[in-house]
C-alpha cells in the first residue's frame, strides 16, 4: 500500500480546501491569486498522477483488492479532509 502518496494527497486536500476557503471568505484575496496559489503551490504538492500510477501497478501485480482499497480510501478520506479544511477555513464567517 503506497502510504506516502495517500498521506500527501489527503493532507493536500485538507490544506487546499482550508486555504481556499480562508482566502475567499475571511481574508478576501482576489480569486485569481487564490487560483494561482492553489494550482501553483498546493497543486504541485499533491500527487494525483502518482496516485493513478500506483493504483494501476497494484492492480497489475495481482493486488486488485489493495488497488480498490487504495482507490476507495483515497477518495473517501480525501473528500472528508477537503470538507473539514473547507469548514475550518470558513468558520466564523
């Protein structure tokens, strides 16, 4: 199981959602700046292409169950942490 990629992607989902929410609702940065920051810095931190590659490799190496588990955990936890980051960034606004 590629734990490093899983951790980085979940952390990236949280940080991106938190900063975007904070920047839009509290700090009122221009949306163009937030988009640049999100795609330029946070986007480069996360590893979606690595995630896809590792999913395929797990499946190809007859670890189909691990492949599906990795895919499911990544999506579910990624969405959960993205929602948490968004909610925390917007808190009090």
